């Protein structure tokens, strides 16, 4: 197979995608575009980015890609995969070949084994041999060892639903804080923790890393503990906990996250059921909140 491959969703094996030599990164989209075509096919409870991607797909904007890999670790990503497959079958859209990686996150050995099996199948499908995969993992591990830190200004942690772009980060920065927290595409592109190659089985090692990744909507990690860990790692003195209307998974995390914020004693602005594009004056609320802290 030749031609670029892009991906949609979290918890995917970046090392394997890079090993193909044709990885184009997370699929690009304009969060502000209208979706009149996708609206005919998709329900309102899809994550907004799924409709935007399908709109671009129907318009032929991804035709230069050979394949797109979807993650089954995200409900909207896996549902979008099935919609694209069906629409292609019916001849309503064209575009690249859709692929999906089944990722099991239940904390048990059988889930790791299942994920390893799926990673092996994907390795064969993408025509990546073991030596090339090991080299890619070693390269990614070297990148994982480099950590950036914010200095000189107070840090504000942006947690909750990953925003579509940097518009909320810009509001934090305008208030004089350093924003820490990934956008949606940054979460899809993140390398995650180091991959342990000591067992000599690269696919199994990738499966263990994917299975243990605490990020993503299907993670079994304690959301309160994760938020506490992020506060400790970043030294944040303020938190924006932002959750969109469509992000039903985040709603279940809120009680544990509120408890973690209360224990930490950090100033926090909790924003639930918000508009994904920030058309509800979110930026103004953020700057006003952070301005009050500085004052």
C-alpha cells in the first residue's frame, strides 16, 4: 500500500503508524465549518468533530489519503468508522480505505492479549515488519524522554473535554497564565508513556502501552486521581474544568474531579454542558475568572 495514512481518535499506536513511513498524523478538519451534508446522516449526539470530518470526507477533502485508521476506544470515532463504511458501500461517499483498531481497556490480561492480537493484525495490514517497528518504537521512546516545562508565569490547567483548537488556551494566555492541557488533535497525536521492549515482542509491548494509557473516554483510571496528578505535575495554581454538552463520558467524572479540586484547594472554574466552539462566552468567563485570581 502506498499513499498517506491518517488517524481518528485516541489511544492508537503512534509508533506503528510512524513505522509505515507514510503517517500524516491525525486527520485535519475545520471545527467551524458547517455540516449540511453530514447532518442528513448523523445524529445530534455525535461529537461535533465527527460531523465535521464526515462533511470533509463527503466533499472529497481526504481523497489524497490512502487509508484512515479509526480508534474503537472512542464511541464517536468507532461510530464514524461504521458510517463511512456504510456510506461507501452505498456509493454515497468515496475517499480513503477506512480501518479500525479494536482496543480493549478492561483491566485484565485477556484485554491486553486481545489488543495485542489486533495490533499484530494491523501490523500485517500496514505491511510493517518487526525490525522497522522496533526502530520506530525506539525513536518514539527517545521523544517521550524529552519533557517541556512552563516557567516565569502562573500555570492554569485546562482539563475535561479536549477543545477543538487553541481558542480556550488563548483566553488563558490573555489573562496572564500559561495554559497547560491538550487540544483534541494533540490528544490524538500524543505518544503516551514509553513502550517497554524488554520482552522482545514489539506488538505485545505496544498493546500493554495502549491498554495502560489512562487517557481516553474508555479509560478505567480514577479521574480524580488523574486530575490530582496533573496538578502536581504542572504546578498549576488554577484549573479550568471544561466539558461539552455532547461529552457524556466526562459527566461521570465530575464528582471525583470536584472532590480532587476541593482536596487540592486550587482555584477552579467548572464549566459543564458547554458549546464545543465556545460560542457561549466561555473565553470571557475564563479571562474574568483568572483575572480575579490575579487581583
